[in-house]
């Protein structure tokens, strides 16, 4: 596939996997480019929507028992039952054999990364995945970092490296593909977009 065509090939529930990197309480405490509440909302929505679509998740932490603490409890609650969280020491999650093997085991070509921090925990494995021949996406609003400068620099470097940048809801709706699909209600409920709830209430009122 050409470099250009990978940007045009759609995400589907059959070709995508989601990789969540270091959404840990210690790291979340330093996030400054998005509110912590919004970030938690977005990453848990991403996890729930992916699960509703049957998209596999790979979840990892770094130094969970020492430096950066456990995964945010809201995210843990949103993960599928029995989901493994791989704790590692490497800065780049791709450099941990267990993480890379878990990604490879999904059999998916398109990898959606989200992490704290954006420019390290999400971006570095996205670069490595791109170099390994995968199509790497980063859900920027399910990621966070410690200053606006770091966010801007990270976004620029990702785009220069050929990483596809998007938001979590668009990626999941693209994978849904058809609003008539039986999973659509669960996906939109998982995405938890307040305006969509309002639209549903307006529609219900008109039908009353």
C-alpha cells in the first residue's frame, strides 16, 4: 500500500486495535493541555466503544508500583473483563517484547494509540509501529501531556513521521461504519457525547 493510500483506507472493526499507554494516576496529575476529567472521560469512552465493536485492546503501564502509580480506576472499570495490563520499564512501549507481542497477536494492521504523555507514551510507539509497517493513529483527545508546547511539538513530529492524528470519537464512528449496525446504540452510548444525547431527546419529543 502506498504512503498516501493508508490515509484513505478506512478503519474497520476487523482491521483496528487500540493500544492504551500509561493512563496512570501519577502521570495524570501532571496533565495540563486538557482537563483530567475530560481526558478520563475520553479514554474510558474509547475503551468502551472499542469493546462494543469487538476491537481488541492492548493496555500497558510503566513503573506502576513505584514512579507513576496504577491505571486510573475509571479506565480499569471500562476495560473488558479479564483485560491484561502489562507493566513495563521501557520508555517506549513498543520496546517491551510483551507489549509488542500482544499487539502482533491481535492480527490488526491499524493501531490506534492513546497515552500519557502524548508526545512520549502515545507518539513513540506510534513511530515504532509505523517503522514496522503498521498504520499508526493517535487519538489526541484520549491522550494528554504536561504543557501546550509539548502538545504542539508532539503533534508536529507525529505528522512529520506519518502518524495519523484524530480524535477518539471519529476513529470509533469510522470503525462502526453503519448507524444501522446492531452495535450502534452501544457504541454511541459508550462515546457519551452530550450533544448526541440531546439530539436523541429532541427526536423522542417529536415522536411523542
